C-alpha cells in the first residue's frame, strides 16, 4: 500500500464537473459491445446527465473516468478524508512501484436485458481494471509494485474492501464518511437496446497532488483523460516526482495515455498531436482513433471494424510527427491490436564510452602543397590510427497487428474494462523492460482474463500453490499466446 506517512495533508478534491455536458475526461461506458476481445474495452470519462445510448464502438469502454465539464450532479461538501493503507508490511519490503493508474475507482450496478437479473456492487472503474491488468503479472511479493487510489464513501461495501485487500497491491484507501462512493449505472436503452452509462453519485477525479511520494516514484503512469488534461498531468507528475527523487537518480517515467471518447473529435486533433510528444504510448480504441479523423472506423460494406482505417489513421498521425518517439497502440476488439511506431536512425557507437580522437591542427591552414588525400585519411582515423567510420543502424519502426487472445466469442462474457486491463498489463511490462511487442502480448493476455465474467476474475491457487486467475496460470497463458504469434 502506499505509505500513509508519506501522504501530504490532503485537500479534498471536489468534482466540479457536471454530468450534463460531455466531460473532458469523459466518463463512459463500462462495457463494450464487441463480441470478442475487449482489448478495446476501456474506460471512459464521459459525463452525461441522462444515460445515453452508446454505439457499439463506444460501448467498448469500460469505466468512466474523470474530468468533465460542469456536471449536474451536486458537488460534494467539503469533508475530512481519512486515509489508511493496506499491507504496510509489504511496503516495508521496499518493492519499487512499477505501475500507477490515475483512473477512478467506481462501483458498478449493471442492468442486463431481461430475463437476466441485474447485479449490484460490482468492482469497477478505469483505475480498478488497469490496476488489475498490472496485478495479473505481479504475484506476491511484487504485487505491491501496483499502485492505485480507492476513494471510499460512507456506503462502501465491506466485501469490496476484502476483495481488494486479497490482491495485496499498494492501494491507497481514502475513506470519507461525508460522501458516497462514486457509483455508475450500466444498462440498455431504447428499442435498439444500446448500451448506456451514467453516474449515480458524484465522481471524484484524481490529480497529481493525490499521489504520495511512494506512488510518484512509479516507473509508469496510466492516464485516462482529455488531451489538455494529459499535458497537465504529465507536467504536474514530472514536477512533483523531481521533488521526491534525487537528481542523480532521477529517471523519466513511462506515460501511457488513454484518450477519452467524448473529446476524440476532429476539433481535438491538434490538441492530440500536441500531447503525443509528451507520452510514450497513446492507446485509443479503433472508434476513438477514427473520431479524431472524423471517420467511423468501420467498413462501409460489412459494418465491421476496418483494419484499413486503423492503419491509415496511424500512418497520418506518425507522418505528421516523424521525429517523435511515441508509439500508437490501437485496441480494435476482435481484430486484436495494431502497433505503430516511427523508425529512425540509431547510432551504433556509445558516445559515453567512445574516446574522441585528438584533433590535428595544421598551422597556417591549407597550403598549396598540402597532401589532401593524406589529410582526409587522417580525419577518418581514431586514436589508434585505425580508420573509424560511424556505423548507423536504422530502426525500421513497427507496423504490426497482434491478435486478440480469445478467438471464440463464447469465451467473452462481459467486455467491461477489457481495454483498461490491457493497458495495465502493457504498462507493467514496459516498466519491467519488455519490448513494445512483448508488452502488447501481456496486454492482450491481461484483457482476456477481464472479459471472461461479469466483474473481475477470481484469484486462487493451484495444487502447487501457484497463483491462478479464473483457474488459469497467467504465465502459462502468456507462453501459449506467444507460441501463437
């Protein structure tokens, strides 16, 4: 758990956003309508006054996130926040934090299409699912390398505290008895029975100031927000991080940005491109990416996700910023995930270890009898007199589709949170030094566990005492997936 002693005096964060207008960090739909993967099922922050039917592409969202324009839900009164942490013994083991999410914690109520009975008090939210994705690859004792914030209201069910505690993460619990826990409703509306989401209680957005010194030292951060807020969060987290890490040991963290759908529009494309140089990974789903381009992202003939549209949009974004090093990871439901990154020149010599040859100066400059051939040969020699030519390696970049883990649609029970879980797995892999392609494989496997049931997967142990989720070993599933690729 994040260290209680480290948490500075907190000012209660009161959400001033109203759910009547699409939020800047739009909180959105928990579930995706995609029949198979859920890699693109991510949380949104769309704040709506009334439950609004979502298109199939929108329904891929998992949990609402934060920021929004003024919200019709009443503001919470100022109150005292009492903080407590889980697993303080684990913190003392000094396990470094690999992953922190800025996503919110939400309790979900889900109304299914009759005759399926509704369910209440389901663990949800972008923060929950992304933390789950990182936790799947972090059995104890490194389970404490996963950091997130759980805001508990007066109505917080004890059963959910027990469930979260069983994960043994560095979850920072903040109890406020003067407010209700953020809750969301997921259901179906209209004759077309489109998926819809709305907040039932005021939401509580996280800011950089909510992060304790321990959480600020994370190797990676998951941000789910608008482009403008993403820029603010990167700047604020970086500034606060530099205050708690000595300059001589400071390293730049990995920023994984998940755009919220409400502001994935052509009007926001410039803000998006201004944000890209600040992050390492930008991961919209296919519909959000298409939204920036003013497109549907669907094949006009079949109505299915268009892989051509995904590739074209990525090519346009990368071409507009050829010198930037960010990567695009587009989650596309049953189509899997498209990874795109610009190539470039990689110098083969390490400037830190390569000795520079002392310059030979010719007094008086060039003379009429200067041996030009000998002069240029000397310029190419290193300190030992050996001809030294700098070898330049070309990084070809990446343009690759990686399939979804589940190929059988019957395995997908509820895609809620699949996209968030995907990014949790991807983020913790990058934090531990894995390549981008390997990290995407971690993400695909993480998402596969999130969508096999309503709510979160079940943690258990096998006969050998090894950790399992839904009865399966995560490492074994990852190995099986690697063999397929």
